[in-house]
C-alpha cells in the first residue's frame, strides 16, 4: 500500500528542463488497487499489507475501508508508508518507487491474516512482494498458506525490471503451480522470451496452470494447460492515465473467473474494468 503521486504530462518528459503536468496524490499500490476494484464490484475482499505508523498510512487504510475493503494491515513503527512517483504520458507510464513499510510485511502477519479470514476461497498476490528480498518471505508464506488451506491462487508478475533482476528461473519457481499468472507483454518477454503472446502463455504454463498475457490496447490472451487459447480485444477509449489499468484488469478477471465465468467472459469483464481505469486519472475506481 503506497501513496501515488501521479503526474499526467502534457508532452514527453524534457530531461533537465520543465514539462507541464496535472499532478495529484492518491492511494496506490498494486494489491490495494486490485482490492478496491474488487470491492467496487461487490466482491468481499481483504487486503493484507503493511504501512508505516504515520498519518499517511492511516489515511491510506481509511480510504480503502471507506471503499469497502477489509484491511488486515500491519502498521510498522519506524518505517514510512511507501510512495510512488508516476510519470504518465499517453499510454506510457514510468514509476519511481520507495516501497517503505511494504518491505517489512512479516510472514507471521500473513499467517494471522489467513487465519482471520476462514471464509476466504482465493489468494491474489502482487508480484512486488516476491520481487523484493525483504518482503519475499511473506509472499512465499502467503502462497504456501493458501495452498495449505485449499485456496486457489493467482499472482500478478508486477514489473519487468525487477523480474529481470531476480531472474526468470527463480520467479517461476516461486509461482510454480499457481492457478493463474498475469503478465503484461514486457513481463512475458522477460519470463518467456520474444515469442508471440500465445506462445509466451504456452511456455509459462509449465509453471502456472493458467496464464493471461495483458497486451494493453491490443487486448489479452488466455492460455491454460488444456491447450485452451482465448484472445480478447480491449475497449477503445480516450486514454487519460494508464496508472493502475492492469490492477483493474486483474480485478475484473478475478471477479468473473471466481464466479464461474468462462475465459471469454472473464476477459470481457477484465476489459471493462481496464477500460474504465484508463479513462480516468488515478488507479482506484471513481467514487
């Protein structure tokens, strides 16, 4: 859970000079964004995470609670709530990240949160938890604890640069046998090479049971171990800010798939929410 400082640039960034932008601050973070979009669809959802024991952290928790998200959030003394500076122009965005208290999430807190949600049926994990060595034990414990309780699992691969840093073999070992792996085109290329999306998905099903390759304006591809390949298109909307679009997409996909939708139906719902996200500024549902 972080604070996003989003700058929607009016032109490409001018290094060493000034670029006009519309700037706003709001709650962010991959897992928190997905949780808020799930709650907006009426899906009961609990966010497990960490914030600093500071005013910013209290504000971030209050926002999610008001949005209908149950927060099992650890407040970490001596650590600030994370901040992400997001620079966005057109359909491209660049993030500068200070993860703050997120890296202090403890396996014990994860276990307590799982024990405190006995009705849970699914665990969705932000890949950022695995990509940072400090938070990785908590992420691995979340996946292991979910399996022990018979929950289905999904992982969003999160970001290409840190994936490249930790290495393909390590990441695929961490997510082995998850029920659903979500990757964008850049992440799929890191993990499966420069193949076309369906081939990338097929390659990644050696690790995950199902894979969805998110292709932005080009749509998405669903691939599973039964050799099912489903391709969907994206909605054509005026793009204002792509921040959190993948998180909204994940929420749409999960809300439909967990309710029993076919891959076509799940991808269609994912496209609905992804389109809604890029048509507004900010990573959370408009209220």
